[in-house]
């Protein structure tokens, strides 16, 4: 069986890339029947992969989460993350989801992951790209600037450690010897309300309307979006 590693820090609850990524993996590298998840979050992607015929194995940082998710997905196998750091396995596919925006040493981690895949095999990454242009983000910056000048408190939900845009993110991913096979950006409403059902007051409905306008107009702009996926192939030395 093929040996694949999947890493996720979140649950894929808002990412529209699940089926696209699995299809791309199959298209580029053939059907990879054995997938190994490191940091599997809420397990949604793991479940979808199992439904498409993949054999799943998972590892995570939390022993409690490992036990809970193992009970939820008995066909899959799980263990703690320490096993990944002490093993020397080489993989045909490594997939990290919502990981790099949380790291303080992303380049070091990226180099380590690239060393763990065979030449000509693939590394898949997805997650947030919060410093990229989108109309809703520009609106928030202008609004926050006005509020600061008025002496009001400016706050927003916690963001991540790493900020990137489309250009410097691709340069970063290609630095350790990866060839870009596929790269896609898309805009979602977060941190604005995601749907009308959750917009409980006039302010929330207004913000949701701004988000919808931004997404509609942004679809006509190049490199617009606040989430991404990247598929790269390790170059032969």
C-alpha cells in the first residue's frame, strides 16, 4: 500500500477544498490507499477519506483527543504524535491542513516535511492566508482605522501567528525544493458571519452582506481569497 501522511490542526469545518484535494491527489499521484493523519482535528477530512476507500491512520498531540477520535472512527488506527518524531518513515504524500499559520518555526517544519517524502512525490498544504487582499478585509482595516482615530477600542477574534499573501506564500513553499503543481485561493466569510441563520442582529446581517458582496466581486479579481491549498512535487536531486 502507498504510505501517506495527513496533518491537521483543525476540523475542516469551513474549508471547501476536501473533495478537490482528494481528487487532485489521485489525479497527480494515483490512488494512495493508505493515509496517515498527524494532528487530525475533528476528523471530518479523515471521515471523508475513509468514505472514498482510503485506509486511515491518525496521530495527534493530545492523548485525550486521540482516544476520543479513536472511539468515533473505529475502522481507523491512531497513536500519539511522538511516534512521528522518532520514526524515519518516508511518505508518498504528506498533507498538512491548517497547520502552518500556527507555527513559530514554519520554514524548519517545512524542510523537515519535505525530507520525509520521496523525490517526485507530493506535499499538500491548505489553511488560512490572512494577509492576502480581499475587499472585506480592506473594509475591516478602514473601519478599524476610523474607530482608532475616534479613540474607540478596536478588537477582533484572535488571528494566527503567520501572515502571508499569494506571492510570498508560494515563494515560501517552493523554497525547500518543491515544484508547484496546483495552487488555489478562495474567499470565505470568516471572520464575518457565515450564513443568515447565524446573523442574529442587524449588525451581523450587515457584516454578512459585506462579506457576500466581497466574495462576489472578489471572484473577478486575481489572487483574491483568505484560504488556500497548495500541491507541490518534491524535485529530484
